[in-house]
C-alpha cells in the first residue's frame, strides 16, 4: 500500500499506514470498524506511545509532538492524506443517531492519531446500521470509539 503515517517533517521518513479492522460481538450485538489509514499524524498505542510515524535516518521513531514543542518547522505542502473509517453495527438506528455515533467514534481516531483532523487531512468517520438488533446508542458509541482506535492501530501493525 502507498498509505503512510508521520509526514509533518520533510527530514524524517514516514512509516507504513494501511488497512485495519476491529470487531465486537456480545449478546447479539455486533459492531465492526474498518480504517484506511494514510495520516499526516503519528499513530499512538492506548498508553499514548508512538508506534508508527516519523522515523529518523537510523529508523527510530521521532515524536512529532515533541518535535513541534521543540520548535521544528513543519511541512506545509502536504496534500493527499486522510484516514477514512466506517463503523457498522447490526443495531437499529436512524440517520441522526448514526451521525451522533460517528461523532463519538471519531474520538477513537483522536486517541490513535496525533495530530488528527488537521488541515492536511480529510479525516472522517461514517456510521451505518443493518437494523437487526435493538441496542443503546451510548453503548454502541463507546464501543465504536474503542474499535476505531483499535482498527487504526491494527492498520500499522
């Protein structure tokens, strides 16, 4: 894949991005998150450590946040970057509820990508439902956010 992550600094090499999936099944409820990851930002594990991103010439990961805090100049001609995520559940939700679920699920993107939603990215989360199972909106939203984070991490493994 040509997808990469960690592209804010021209002096560093980006890491491989890619396609990641995460699933949840419990008591009939099924939720799936699929992520195509081609982000300007770096990817963080649940503990907040960089696991994919900018690499120096020795191949070592360089924290982009630390580099920015130290005053390094970012690249400003970045264009073709985005992370696209789809969350699908077998629950029954209307369009406005799915919109709210997608908003909450985007918090999983913000947990996994730093920075996220920059002017260089087209980051977005879509939500869909098949209408087979009754489920609580908040429960599915929380699950979706967790799965989005996991799917993004899986994309760079």
